[in-house]
C-alpha cells in the first residue's frame, strides 16, 4: 500500500541563496518545458490522490516533492543577521566599531577556540530546528538536500585558502551504536549534499575522525564540566589523511561549541594545519539573554543536550 509518507508534496523551487554564494544551473530548453507541463499535471494528480500537509506549518502541500515542507516555510529559513563574533559566530549586541572579522564575543576573548573560524547558516530555532529534526529523528532524508544547500552557504563564509591542497571535510562522527540506530550520520549526509553544490577543492573524509565512547547528557553541566565530559570522546583514526591539511569540520548544529571544539582540538593535535567549522544552525544565546528572556536558558541547555545526545 502506498501511504502518505511515500508521496509528499511541497516546493518544487529551491531555497534561493540570499547572497549568491551558490547558484545552481537551471536547464532551460524545449525538453524541459515539456517536462514542466507534464510535471504540472502530475502535481495536480498526486495532490488529489495523496494529499499531505507541510510538516512545519501544517498547511496542505500542493507541489510534488520528496520533502514534506511548503515553499513558504522553506523561504522563511533565513540567515543569521547582525554582527557576529569573528571566530565562533555568536551574535553580538552592538554598538561595535570593529569590523565583523575583528569582533569577538566574551568567551572567545577569554580563550581562543581551537578552530580558526566557525560559520553557521541560521539560528537554531523554530523552522530550522524542526527541519533538522525531520532528518535526524523522523528519517526524512530529502531534508538533507536543503540543509546541505544551507551548509554550502555557511562554508562560503569561511576564509578557506586551498593553499595546502584539498580541504579535508570531516563530519562530526556519531558513536557506533547511535549510527546503527539511526542508520546514517546526518552530518555526513548534509556534508555530501553541500559538497555537490560547491566548486572542487573539498575532499570528504568520514573515517578520519571517530567517536570512541558515548558521552553522558550535558544537561546541567557547566562549561568546564561539558568540556571534561567530551574529553577523550573523539580520536583521529588516520592521522596521515589530515596531517598538514586544512580541515573543514561539519555538523548539523552548533550549540555550546563544546563538541566542535573538542573535535578541532583532537584534529589539530593529530597534525591538521587549521580547522574550520561549518554548521547548518547555531544557538544564539546573546540574543536570548539580552532580550530579557534569560529564563528560557534552561530550554536551550536541554536542546543543547539533545543535540549532544544525538551524537551519541
Ligand atoms: Zn509550511
Ligand atoms: Zn566567539
């Protein structure tokens, strides 16, 4: 039996790049216009036969897509605005006289992270969080394509040089047990989708970094305790493959930065020249606190722990 999940309908249009970082070539020919006509009919037919709702807003979907999210919801997933920390990407509340590259958040001023720079596409909230959850917890794999496009935009913000050869792209690994349960590593799926859209110069390496133990929940842990909790969780299995290379560490979400910092530390110690970080989303704590909503902090911590726990 063909269930609702088999055929879903949504935007046939891609999320448009906001800064022109990644533009996909589009076919425009007689053949494709014929195909468009046929697909319009197919869309109407499928929408009648297999109605489905957008998994983000609940409105009925009208277009065929493997991703059950409507065009409006996808268009609402925009990039982080405002001045961000030049290293970790945390949003800064002005006024700042420094340029964005020089601006530093409180934490990065106190101690520079082991990575050169982290970039994220959007804020880890509402729609973007739900889209990531669709992939991670509901196995909606087509979400990886859209998330990969966003990751590609974030990668475009990094000052990668390619001077030391290909940039070795390393997804944050899952613990083996978690990987078996989920069936895929979302960071790897998203990285693959992003690299397809980017020009050459990147080399995916999903084996170099391994997660060698499970980490306990991060809920209620201080920054120091979180770091201790992560210590020894990752190991570089094949140091030769990263020695002297620039490494691009990729994950779906950056929350407190403890995970990517620990990965970057291990990669650097194994001989990586520089480590850059790109994620689809990032929690922005400064905004929450300064907006007088500090009481929501525990909620972020919980989400943080969820994201950490998702990595085993
Ligand atoms: Zn929607
Ligand atoms: Zn910072």
